[in-house]
């Protein structure tokens, strides 16, 4: 048991630093990053459940759709992709690809606009 307590942190640190590049993260940074990833996963699962239950409700409420459940799910999935994908690529992807410095500058610019009394718009 004592051996595991000595080896596990070293292994975790080495694996973690391999994915983080040369800069080592503080324990607080690592905890925050892990929390953000977990919350992101939970949000994604929540959206998945919401859309699945929505699809089921829509399909079961219409006789034509209920007769061909598989085809109906495929058509609804394609419609959802066509509706959600373009705004996601236009708004979310560019922000996710920003470097940390650019995020900081964008936040500062938004804060200065809000301080100046302007409305917040995306």
C-alpha cells in the first residue's frame, strides 16, 4: 500500500505533464481544469438526454413518424445538425481555438464596453 502512495502521484504527474507541454500546472489549476472538463461532460450528456427525449416525444405524437421510427430519428437528427452546426461553427469554434492571451484581451474589451454603458452582444 505504501508503494502505491509513492508511485501513483509520480505516474499521474508524468502523464499529466506529457499532455500539458513543458509548463507544469499548480494543483489548483489542475483541479479547476479537471472540474471544467467534468462539467463539460455533464452538460453534453444533459443535452444528449434532452434531445433524445424530445425526439421520442415528437415521434410518438405523430402517427406518420411513429410508423417509421428509425427514419424519423435520422431525419430529425439531420435537421438538428443543419440547425445547430452553422451557428456552432461561427460562434463557439473560434472562441475555443483562441489562445489564452486573446481570451484575456477579449474579456477586457467586453468589460470596457460594459463599463462604458454599452449593451453586451455577441
